[in-house]
């Protein structure tokens, strides 16, 4: 069944109301009809609901059952990435949402080849949020990954104080500095992982990271592309916490 996300005030038990693009998707794209069932989530609760009425601007559903899903990782993971080209960023946002990331931060770094245009970024943010929403629906997550605004390097380091484990993927790290070694401690609740842009992380940035309590991690003996490294990180985290349960 298709999954849709709604705001909390759209759920008025026993009914759920869907508007906007999702209303159009139900009626004109999926061509659903009265009696068809879908999953609906407000990012805290999820339900099976049956369509009772489809109007041009509003779809009304009646709750059939409340689900008790365990779709999310038992900790919050934020992937930060040196600013990359739009198509690569969209690819990363799509896939790390499916893999369970909590949030994504694009960061301006010294070797980023993309120049920041704040006006354009505001327009792109809406597209990035839509990509994350659609990926969360496709993968049947309970929550939508948050795509945060572009952070300057200084602002990113300041934000890192909110996490209890801060890591950065670094090709010069010894093989012993692996995710597996660090993840033996399962008490972490908020994890931040930085991946550099196409040009990697500069020596000056490495020094800044060390001063701000970041730990280096190795992602194996091969050099990964910037759009591949976040997927490796999320897959490893999922395997360590979920694959062995």
C-alpha cells in the first residue's frame, strides 16, 4: 500500500484529511477510489486508513487500524556533507533517507567546488524536502528525514556541540579507526558524521575537527566518492544495530 505523511492536525480520529500534492497523487496519479486503503503517518503515529471520499482538493479517509511500527534506527544520525553539485546532493538525500538518516546538513568547505547562492538555495530546499518525503514514503519510514539549511564551516562546528558522537570520514585514518570499533558502545543517541566534498577534507579542517572532539573513521581501504560514502556509513550503522538483532 502507498504511504502518505500528514500534519498532526490533519488527523481527527476517526478521520484523516489529505490535501495538496498528495490529494492530487491519490486521485489523478494513483487513480484510487473509495474503499482503497493507504498507510498514513504524522511522524509519531501511523495508521491504515480507508478512503471514504475523493474531492478535487481534499481526500477524506477513515482510520481502520493504528500500527505500532519499529521503522526507525534506535538513535539519531545526521549526515553532514561538504557542499556538492545538486544532482549528487539529491542522490544522497534520497538514499540516506531510505537508509534511516535523521537529518542532512550541507556544509560549505574549503574544497567545495559549488558556490553558495542563498536565494537559489531557498528554492532548492523545497525540492530537497520533497525528495526526502518521497523517499520516506517509498521506504515506509515513520519519519521524514530533515534537510537542514546550508551551514558555514564555523556554524557547522558550533552545531556539532549538540551531538554525543561526532565522526568524520577520512582516507588517512588508520584501519583500526573503523565504525565497527566505535560502535561497540551502544549508548549514543545523537551521532554526527561528516563526509568531505569531491576534493576531500583539508588539513586545516582536520585540525578544526580534532579541536572540536571529532573522531576520524576509516571506510575501508578503497577511496569512495563523496556520494557513496554517506551510503556506506548508513549501511554500516544499520548493520551494527539492526542486522544482528
